[in-house]
C-alpha cells in the first residue's frame, strides 16, 4: 500500500511541478515564480513554513481521540494562507506568518516525529498553498516508515483539478465550507467566487472518499468530514450551505457544525459579536434533518470556550 501511495505522490509532483515556476495552485492564480523567491497572495515562497508540529486534542473526537490516552492528532500548522479570512482565529499564521521555513527533509522529520509520539494520524492544517513541498516531504517520510492516515485540513478555497491529483494519497478530507453568498465571501475573505470553487472541491473530495470509515478505536481512518462555522447574523447562509450538502453529498460523509466563532484581528464591525445560542440551534436543528450518518456538533446550551482560541506565540498554543 505504501509503495502505491509513494507512486501516486510521484505522479502528483510531476503533474503539479509547473506551479513552482508560475503558481496557479489556488483560485487567486497569482502566477508568481516561487523558484525565484516570489510570493503571492498566500505570502509563501518555495519552501513550506511551519509554526507548530504537535499532538492536538481539539479536533473532532474521531480525529483527535476522546482523551489524551488516545494520543491526539499529529498536527502540522503551516503559515500563510490563500484565503485569509478577516476573522481567522489562526491569524498569527494566516496573516502574520509566524513560523519558520523548513526544508523538505526537515518537514519529513516532523511527520515521523509525530508518528513516534503515538499520533493517531498526520493532520496537515492549511496545506494547499504549500502542496508541492508537502508532497516531497511525504515521499521522504513514507519511504522511511510513515504509515499514519493522512488528514487534509483546508479552507476548500482551492481548485478541484488540483485536488484530483491527491486521489489515493489523502485518507481523510477535513475541509471547511464557509460561505454560500458571494457578498459575504467578498466581505470576509475577499473571495466572491468562494462557493463556486469550494463546492467543486468538496464534490471532488467526496468522490475520492465518499464514506467516513470509523475504525476499532473510534477514530477516522478514511472519509470526508465537512466543517461549517456558523457566523453571527448569517443563519440563512448556513441553511443554504446545508441544503446544498443534503442535495449534493452522500449521507455517508460526516458534518461538523461549529459554534466557536469569536471576533478577532480584522473582523468588520458588523461581525464584532459572538454567535447566539438561538442562531446556532436553528442551524443545528436543520442539520439533524439532513440524514447524514455522522453529525458532530458543539455543546448545548450554547457557550464560548476560550480554550478554543489558540496563541501561536506560545510553545503550547492550546490550553487543552
């Protein structure tokens, strides 16, 4: 199996290598030459930049495990981002690029170190803009014994034609589906074409991994878990997204409905409040009617957990 995955990675690197010279990996299509050190909208050059590589216990239980005894998700937080939401709780990474450039060999060593610590999976957070160095590092790591399920954790602001090259490489897709309406996506992420691209990306991910498979330890081994963060004052946008999910995606995927929105960084004034319990529960009630096999939701009654807000200036950015 690993030899097949290494072969698929080789094919993906060959197919995507031109983006090192004229990067059009994402819908921004900056066209920069990363080989010459040019950076585009994502503020990232030729090498990947990493903030933290750690065992993470704050993802969905089937990703992180239900307790620290389950070892956690082996998570690598990359800096830079092709979407850059104004309210991003990881703004220290996406906007401020607080991290260090690493070679492909150093990145592979990080992957293997997480495995040696007992990680349940290898969780790549916002990897799309550093896809080529990630693939090269994976090739090195798999040849040296990496055998963890691979989690692709992204904003979905990508190209389905690029994601297609990850067939047989990614085991678990963990994308956001953030916005339905173009004005909202324009206001909060300068991406009026967000849903056009993200919906096609999610469909491609679903085609590759249509069934969320939970193994013996109650952790995900394959599949798609679609995330949606409910935004204050945007219940109708959320309902539109869930209606699309119901109509377009198989019931065998997972849906993670999040209530943890907290205004920070460049948040517009009209979004400078937290979500109400009523807003979240209205969306949650609808999500329960969709008929998906796996629905993950955050606790009721509604509350704000400050532990969910990371500080990547600390060695341990999370409080759990």
